[in-house]
C-alpha cells in the first residue's frame, strides 16, 4: 500500500448506531472502503446488540456499553485474524447492530379455517386471531438463522415466518387438548398460556423471546355458526311438548280477537278451538296416566262423565265457543248453527 493510498483511506474511530425508526431488527454498519482503528470506540446503546463478523464467520458480540476495540475486547476476532502474533491496525470487519426492543402489537391470525376434531361436534373448522410481542435475545443466532448479511432486516420481514409458526403450534395445541370448542372459547386466557408454552422454544430457535401471547377471538365459519346457533336455541327451549302447549296458550287471545271476522274468523276460531281441545285432551291423558284409582266406581265414572260432556257439546261456527249440541243458535253471538 502506497503512502497516498494510506492517507486517502477513511478510518473509523467511533462505531455506533441510532435507530432512525421503529420496526428495524438488524442493521449493517457501513464499512465500504473504511477500516477500524486499533483502540477505536464501540458504543452499544440500551436495547441493542453489536456483532463483529469476519469473512462470514460470527466473531465477538457486545451488549449495551462503551468498548475500546483491541485484542482484549475482541478475543474471537483476534484469534480469527491471528493478531496474537502480529496485530494489524487499522483492520476491517463487518459490524452489525441489532435492536432488542420489545416489538409490541404484532398480529397473528388463521388465514384459513383450521380443521380439528371436536369432542362434542365432531370435525369442525375453527378460526382465531390475536396479538403477541417479542424481543431479540441472541444476536449471533438471529444473524446466523434469520437476518444474515442483509443491510437492513425489518420486523415485517419476520412477520410471515412467526405467524406460520404460531398457526402450526396452535393446531397442535387444539389437536392434543381434547377440550370442546365451547369450553375453549370460554377460557381463551388459559388456552393462550398453553399455546405460549409451545411457542417459546420455537421462537428461541430464531434468537428471539416470546413476551406475551393473547387469543382475542375463536370462531366458526358462518355456516357452522348458524348450525351452532340452532342447537343452542333447541337447548334453550328444552321440552318441546311443553313449548308447544305454551304456544297454543299464547294463541288463545289471537283466536278470540277474530270474532266476527267472517270466513277468516270462522276458520281461525275453528282451528284454534280444535287445537285447544286436542291439547287439553292430551294434557288430561298425561296427567291421569299411571295413577291408581281410589275406588273402582270413581275411576269408571270420570271417563264416562268426560265422554258424556264431550258428546253433549259442540263449538260455534262463528265465535268458537262451546255450546249444547242440540242448539240451533249460539247463545254467545246468536249465529245460526247447522
């Protein structure tokens, strides 16, 4: 190297990095045509790491602090360059800075519904989404497995990989939990903790640590949700027989309001009367079924009296009121009877 070349070179006395914006995980310090002075200073700020890389091999790593660059503070680089025999100054080395700040409000979700076997409903398709946060803990591992020699590596570049990892682990958690969907949706906090425990080793392989993981929602596709809503409605109704009786009882005021309504009123009145009569008969049968009569005469007299009363009455064709079968006119509304 000539004296002119030596004087024209740019030597670096201070190496540091200030993050210009959010979302940066790794940054390569510009070293083109520049060399580091022996005894130069390295400043690593809070929530940062710095790594020296020599010819593609990861050398020394530094946490927050102020360092003087020499053979004592660069033992691995000294070994790689054989400086213990003849220290060369200035020297060249790639320097990478890494942000260790917590990356918050990271969103995850299932792009497609996950098919799982549910304990109650059988095979169902499930969707979910939520948020998580993480921070970089091992700069050497992150450089070797994730960022590499890129000049700039952002949070967005890692988002897809982490999301796919979360969905895969979540599917495993659902498959092994044997917890029904309804219980799973009701205890999302406990589910998030279980998924988080499975995710932490996977994140550690990338040199990052999972800080928080939340499940905000679990849901079924629209068509399956409609079926679930119908099942819930049936469970709320309970005894269909009692529900039918209740519906018939509710229709009595409607039938009464149709008095004097001509043919429509007659049809509604007859329909309501027949339904009420049938319901009453079924109620009498169910209430007397299985009862042991107190005496033989009493038990025989009750059905006979009921049959006689039924044979002696009929319903008005106009208002639907019960009237004697022999009546030619309704005593309530005065309508002639056939």
